[in-house]
């Protein structure tokens, strides 16, 4: 069964994944953790990945294959929990649970713009575009691999999932109350997957995956998820938009996403 680590890009998903990788390693639990979908799965199923429709048609088949083994699989995804042409992104048969990390869309915009090397107006249009999705590159060929949609649609798609319990984690809470929030994540995983809780290992993993340590490691060794436009672990602070985002853009986001932002106490 799959436990998803889901989010809109630049919302803290990678931080949570690295924390869990560290924690699982410390407690001696082997976890298969990758992004979904990925190159190995395209190859296994002979998917013409340049045709997004073929990826969609194989969502279920790829997950069925991943779940042939009895172990729990942890997969990071930026895909919305959507249905396209009667093809569900996932279902109760393949999914055990999901941790959804959400971040203030104004900070998402700032961080996403830096990651993609684009101006704020371009990223604003992406966050408001119901057809927005990630692209990837294999052997020099760029192709579409996910559907994310509008920031609000993405959040609502995972929040509203009824077939399995979804844990909603705010990036801002992770920064402010790191131990409390990671312990909440472990309690959730204990509940649905029997993951044991060891406070000493929790503390060690928090220390190992602090933003400063991750940034220093990236500077020294690089990081596979970094883009050509700059480092992956850039700032990671809460409220960066206040000093870097034009007020006209922030007002558009607040108007377009007013319901979700009020619900999450962002406005």
C-alpha cells in the first residue's frame, strides 16, 4: 500500500520526506521512497511518457505493480487527487493514507518563481491555471508528468479525500513547532501503519534535517531536486512574501483563494 507525501511544489514536501528517510533509517525500517510517477515506471510499463494521456491511463497499473510487495511504499507527489477521463489518480485499493503539506500560496509563489527562474507574474498565472502541471526531462526531452491545477483546487482535492484519512500539515507549523508537528506525523503513521515512535530518534532526525544542515549539504554536495536557476534550500522562511511580493499580486491571490486562505488562517 502507498502512503502519499503530497503537496503543491515548494511547500515543504521534500523536508518531510528527508525527515522520514532519516527517521526510518535510524529505527532500522527500510522504506521505498521516490517520486510518483517516475522514469523506472515509464520503462517498466513501456509508457510513451511524451503523451500525458498514457501516463494517466497507467496510474492504476503502476500503483498495482508497486503494491505487489507487502511493504508500505512512501511516494512523493505534486499531482492533484483528481480523476481524468474516468482514470483516478489513486484509490482505496492502492492507498493507505496521505500526508498533505500546505503552505501560504504567497510564499509558494516566491519560492516557486526562484526555483523555475520565472517572474512573479508568470508564476501567478500558473497558480491560477486549472491546467497547470509539472514537466520533466528524460534524455533531453521535456514532457508533462502531472496535473496540479490551481493552488486551491490542489489543496481541496486532497483535503476532501474520503476513502482514506489524510493528515493536513501546515508548513508554517512545521517551522514554528517542528518537534510537535513531526511527532504528529509519526503518530499518524503509527495509527495507519504501525510505525514505532522513538523520541530520541525523532530528535536526531530533526537535527539531521534542519534547514541549515540541508542547505550546507546542498552547497557542498549538490541536491538532485535543485534546478539550474539556483539552490533548492534557498530560505525556507515564513512570510518571505511580505518583503518580496508586489501587493497587487498578493491581493489577487487573497481574492482568488479567499476561502482556503481564511480556513488555513493565512488571512
